[in-house]
C-alpha cells in the first residue's frame, strides 16, 4: 500500500486547538480565506472534516446570523454528490462546521498534478456536479463559490463541498476589508460586475469547471484578479483546446446572459447525448493516476491519543470512601458530537480482582478518572476516545446535536442533567428514584389541603359554577407565554382574544410558521418538507423550476383587496379561500388572512423578499395573531 504524501495531513501546530466541540483534532487538512480544516473522528471511528471559522468572521454578528441560517439550510442537503453536514456550532467563540471526510483529491489538485481528464471522466464529473447543484438549489441555496477546489474526486463520483460558508461571509463588512468571497477565475459576469447571484451563477461556474477539467486550465486564462474579471465580463472564453464534443455544452453554460444558460436538467441530458456509451458511475470513472491519489488519502493518520493516565490517588483517612459502582453503570460518559464530558473526580484505586459487591440502594458512583481506564483493545474504538457504554447509540450523520448538551447514557446516574427524550430519541429516560411511600402520602395530603384552601379563598360565596362568574377557556391551548385566547363571558358568549403583533419576521424558503408559537419561529417541515406538513403558513421555493408560493397545510388563506382592512372581523367574514398564493401576486403591503384549523387567525402583511445579493432566499412579513379566536376544527 502506498503511504500518504507528506502534504496531505499536516501535523497540528502549537497555535492549533487540541479539541473543537468535543472532537479531538488529529491533523490539518488545509486552510483558506474562511478558516482552517482539520481531520478528526467520530466516537465510532468515522473520519470527518472539521472547519473552524476565522476569528475575524466570528466577531461579526451579521456573519454569525447568516452562518447559522445557511448551515441549517445545508443540513437539508443530502445528495449523493455532496458531503453531508455532520455537526456544527454557530454559538461558540469560534463557529465550526463538520462534514463527512471525502478521501479524494480536489479537481484543482488532480488537474495540477496529472493534467486534463479524458472525455468520459469529464462527462461523469459534469452530471455528478449538476446533480449536486440540483439538490443544493432545491434546499434554497446558491453555492456562489463553485470552483475546482470545492469539487472533490471520490472513488464513486465527485463531491461538491463548501456550500454553507461563503454565502454568509459575502454579506459581512469584512468583504470590503481585504477578505474576498468567490474565486475570480470562476465567477459569472453578473457576479463579478454587479454582485448579482442566482442559480444561473452556479451554472456558469459549472461550465467553467467542465472547461477546466477538459482543457487543464481556466477558460478565461490566468493572471491578476482584475485582468481575469475584465475578460469574464467583456471577452469570450478561449475554448480552442476544448474537445469538439463539449463545445456546445460549455458555450451555453458560459453565456453572459443568465437566461441563455441551460437548466441543470438540460446539462445532464446533453452529457448523456454526448456519451458514446451509457453513463454509469463506477470505480473506474477516473484515470488510474488520479485514482492513486484516492488511495493515498485512505491512509489516514491514527486518531490523537489521550494523555497518559495519572497514578490513582488513595483516599486519606479523613476521606469518605465512595460507594461501589451501580451494576451496569457506564465507565465513561460519551464525548463528541456535541455531547459534553462530565467532570472527573478522584477515585481510589480498586484492588486487583476485587469482587463487585451489590450496589447499595440509591448509591451513586463517582465519575471515574482516566487512571481507572484500561487501554482499549485493538479495533474496539479509536485511541483517544472514551469507551462508549453498553447500548450507547452514535447519532447518525446529519443528526443535529446541541453543543455542550449533557446526554445521560443508559445506566443514568445522578449528576447529569436529564434531557427531554423527544430531543434525543434513542436514549431512554433516567430510572425513577424511589422515595419512601410515607413521605409521598403525607406530601400529597398536605398539598391537597392547601390547594382546597386556596381555591376556597378565591371563589365568591356560593359561586361554584360557571354561570356565576366562572369562565371556561375554549379552543386549542396556546403555547407557553402567549396571550390568552378567546373565552366566554357570563352569558356564555365567546369574547375575542387580544391580538399579538410581530414585526419583520423573516420566513426562509422552504420553512414554515405555526401561529401558536410565541414568537412565531420559522421551522423546516422535516423529512416530508413544507408542502406535505401541517404548517399554518409556509414559503416554498423551487429554484430549479422557478416555482415560488406562500401556502398553508393547516387551514385557509385569503388575499385581501386594497380596499379591505386586515382585521379579525374581515378575516372571519371572507369566503374567498385558497391554500396557495403565488409570490408574483403579492406586493409590499399586501395583507393575507391566515385561518388555521387549530382556531388561530392572523393577518400577514407582505413586506418584500430577499435581494439578489442575499445569501439565502426569504420573505419578510408583519404578523398580527389572534390565538384561539375560533373553535379548532377536527381533522379528518
């Protein structure tokens, strides 16, 4: 087997952190304008690429806001030709993003070392990158920095990376202070001249990548950034060395007018038409010399080891010996993937071959130190990681974790904060602690007496029924902290709830809102998407086919006329219902009645959409919500 090249995995420098977000760093994979990329491993031994953002960007609040927005959008990208997002932290002192490690050279590295690719490899590269862009655009993302360095050549096809960072940096003040976003040689004319970025911008970059792979050099030549950008905006590319078969495809992709560029579907079809044999992705899609670079990158350095164990400290006569461990309790809490390790405590050294005594009722074992850890058997888990407890489930790729969140494994012991099982499915809740029955019964009796006394003091004499001053809440319960909904007065007539107003709510493409939330929080539709979910109001965008609409899956919508005033009475009286509204039907100030099946009514005032230079797509709304204004409707 070949040994990895010395420039593939650089050792950590003194100024590099040892761990990031619970991941122990092993080597440096590379560095760029946005940050530094490290090699690390999951607790299960899977390699990952972890990018730590530069401090200059970390200190910019606008970057942090957009970075969080774009990383969450990137989580939805799960294509075969992209590197999935594994974990991230946008709140820490230095934001970071972890993706699956791809053992393959970049297109830039492969062409620089081995020259241009043969026609079949170029066609398979093109259809793979086009399919990746189709998935990325479907998540409401424009890559805007597609270049050979961001296309990795894996053994089973290309992988497009870095579609979650450049967009956030493009909107910060740093872009005018010497930090450039985007590579001049692969920018589109509208991006270079006016900063306009659309899905067509990525198609221009795709044409550049095809030409680069087939020619072995950029289509607009090399040189200073200003000279290259001038040629992109004002001159035609040099395609004289491009194979004749590829010229129609590349020429269309490099059209100065975005409207003249082909769609991704057309690009894929043109590649199939050009190929003399059916295009099928396989391990032989790359020349043998380039495939050798993949073999090099499979020879990964071993995970970083933990520091050597310290000698165990025996208890002094004044110390209280800890209780024996509870049977089945884990030796170590899991670390990594956003799970924080519990603080260690000094524990006495156990005598060799000491029999394990039964656990005393309610006894809590102390957290063991590294001194009590035995070396892991070869192949059990990567060196440098604590042994996971029996039954510990490693979160799958794409599972969103909470940095710093302490998750009790099976065999939960006191001292961990118990998370909600709904937040961490797969982890059983902690075992209930037994309490003396006598205390429980006595406490229940005292609580009941106090409760009756309080209720009796609040009720007027003889007013024990609803007809004499009592009120009964109706409709679905609002979320915690929301204004109370409608109620009934003494005569039994329903009273209107007080409205709650929210200004400037940004609803990201392919996200939805629930009117019961306070404040309304945009959320994804999960695996089924917003079109097939139960959102009260969603914004759908298909960048590939230009389909944009506002809709609901949980009620009805009404677009009010200019002469109508958006109010609770108006929305109740309208009967012109619909469930979807095209974005082209809305202008600044247009009011929409939203009547949810849960009984909530809202007036959504459209305030416009994101600009062409924004890194993501969203619409802005002002919302006035009357929660529990009607009785909830029963679902069929």
